[in-house]
C-alpha cells in the first residue's frame, strides 16, 4: 500500500446521469467518484466491502485510477457494554412522550388548522397526516368510540392571490 492508496468501506453507491459511480463510505465522509472511463471498477464497490483505491492526479484533481478488494470482510462492530445508568437514560429517551408536550402540540396543530396555515408550514401531504393524527388525538381524549371513517378529508386552503 502506497501513500496514494486509501481503503474505504462501501456504504451507499449511486450512478449519476453521466455513468459515474459515486461511493459514500460506510463511516461517513465525502463521496468518492469512480469515473465512467473506469467502468470495469464499478463492480468492486459492493455495500459492506472494503476496497483499496489508488489515486492519481490529472490537472491538479485527484481521481481513482485503480481499485481492488481488500481480502475478506471487516469484522462486525463490537457492541459496547452499557452501564445500568446509560441503559436507563436510553430507556427514558425512547419511552412515551410527556403527556403535557403532546397536549401542547395538539393545541398548536388545532390552532394552525383553524387559521389555515398548516399546509403553508408543513406542505400538503404532511398537513393531511397531521390532521388525521389531530383527529385521532381529539377522539381519544374525548373517549368517543369512532373510527373516523366518515370524517371529511382535509383539503388545505388554496393560497389567495
């Protein structure tokens, strides 16, 4: 391995409109471009595989001139041991939200529905989903046994020009 070589673990790949392969390393970082001129290298870049890239420079720009698979696969990451305090913190973080916070959010969404600003803030699709969630919250709080199937569909107000 020379100073012009780097090893990356392939995370995600995509091919752009010009036939170039773009590789995002699994650990994060900048995308690596494998040019369309080196299409024979594209098959080496499979998710989870470690690939050694050899870099050259052309007109002061680095490019991958060659690549080869690194023997074997990298071992899976080891799971860190958590203390009881850390486990409790994680458990609290993923537990149900605070009822007061849910109530405040429900009130705010209701105010935006009344004002007709929900779709301006979140867009139509998310606004429709928020209205459905809002209705389920209201029906749940009021303890009305109703599935909401005959409620009118939410259609955001059109922008007045």
